[in-house]
C-alpha cells in the first residue's frame, strides 16, 4: 500500500497536477504552486522511503534477492527525489529570483534554467519507472 501511495503521488504531481497548474495559471503562479507540491512530495518520499525500508528489512517472508530489489528501488526513488529537492529546485529558485519581474525566459540564465528543468523531468521519469517496479516487486 505504501509503495502504491508513493508511486501514485509521484505520478499525480508530475503528470497531472504540475502540467495542469501551468495550463491554467501564469508561469510565476504555476511555478510557485508546483514548487510547493514538489516540496511536499519530497517530504512524503523521505517518510515513505524510511517506512518501506523498515518494512522490507523486517519482513521475514522476503528472500534476499527480492529484498535487494526493493532496497534498490526505494533508494533509487529517494535519490531522485532528493536530487530534485536539494539540488535542482534551489538552483532553479535562485535563477527565478535573480531574473526579476521580466521572468526567467527573458533572463540570460534561461538556458541554464531550461537544462535544470530537463534534468528534473528526467529524475521524475526515472522515479516514476522505479515506482512502478516497486509496486510490482513489493506484492
């Protein structure tokens, strides 16, 4: 159940909520809303990773190979989330802040911002795939 909650929250924020926010709000408002959702998603990821790791560790009916798979999936998903939350989001926020009222697209740092955003999307894609594997392997 925890694996499904984690994977579902990643899918919901990444592929439903974030694109919807950018579709109906101006980019500054959407960025703020999505940033808040991603921060909450990161904290949820930390909590669920810890809970799932403890459950996998304490589960007597898991063989060593399956337990290893679960730990790799949990660790990979958590790593993706932390890279975005601790590395990419602060860097992107700093670029947004320095861009001023003209916005990031008018900033000379637009290329850097776009590259960071692309890496962020790749991290969420990897986390999504790992989430699917985690849901299947944890049954």
